[in-house]
C-alpha cells in the first residue's frame, strides 16, 4: 500500500526493481562517459602541449630584436671584353680588313687598312678581365698588301711582357665557307698567331 508523508500527505511510490535497474544503467553511463573523457584528455593533452610549446618557440621573446633578413650578395664581376665571331663574306677582288679580329693565340687585333697599307695593334688575353688585356704580350705591326698576300714587320711593345720582333708573310683567303680569314705563312721572331677571324667585340662594365 502507498506510504504517506507526514508533512505533505503526498503519496510516495516504493522503489521497484525496474527503477533500480534504470538508475544503475544511468550511473554506469555517467561513469563510462567520465572515463572516456579522461582517456581522451590523456591522449590529446600531450600533443596540444607540444604544439603550444613549438608555437611559443617560434615566436621571438618579448623585447628581443627580430632576426635580420638574409640578403644574398651578388658576386662582383670585373670589366671584360666580350668577343664573338662575325663571319664576313670574302670577295678576293674587293675586301677591307679594317675592323676587330681575334686570333687562335687568344689575342684580339685591331686592324686598319688604307689602300694596300695595313697597320694593327694586338693584345693578349681578350677572354679575361679587361685589366689583363695585353699583359702577356702586346704587338704592333705594319705591312703592305700585294694581291692576297701581306708582307709585314711586327714588334712587341711595353704594355706586355714580350720583347720580341720579326717579320710576317700572311695570306688573305676564303675559310671554305665563303667567309674571309687571314693565315700565317711564314714568321720570324716567334710570332704566335696562325689564324685571324673577324669578330664583334664590346666591353662589359664591371659589377661592384
């Protein structure tokens, strides 16, 4: 029979086995949820702490100066002469040798032709820094043209280390591809070049 409270006269239902079972299941669910939360915190917590520490390490300390930006320095380059081949068609009846020529001896030759007279100035080391031009040898020459032959005299000048002089017999000819070239036929005094080819040269400015 229902139990009646002395204070409020409200009937109170007695606990049944079904209510007890439901309450036990609810309690178990709450406990299980708590265990899952504890395990989750235990697994995720270290990773969160580690990530926070890494992020904090990446930030500069309070009051510290920011790290200077890295600037890549451009390599310095001295002034130098840049020469490239300039093939010139050969006409044995009408040619003008005036211009810039390069030799297989590593020299650059500045030739001037006036009628049958020829003058030139030659400087060694054209492929190196401009300050090295003529440092090994520097020559001047003068000759005359007869048909396709040049008979000339040459001499070293004090710009370079050489002190030789001598004579030359050169030949103006077709290079086999329809372009002009000059070859050495005879020499005395140790003249080193054996082949001249027309070239286009320009001076490249220095890069500090």
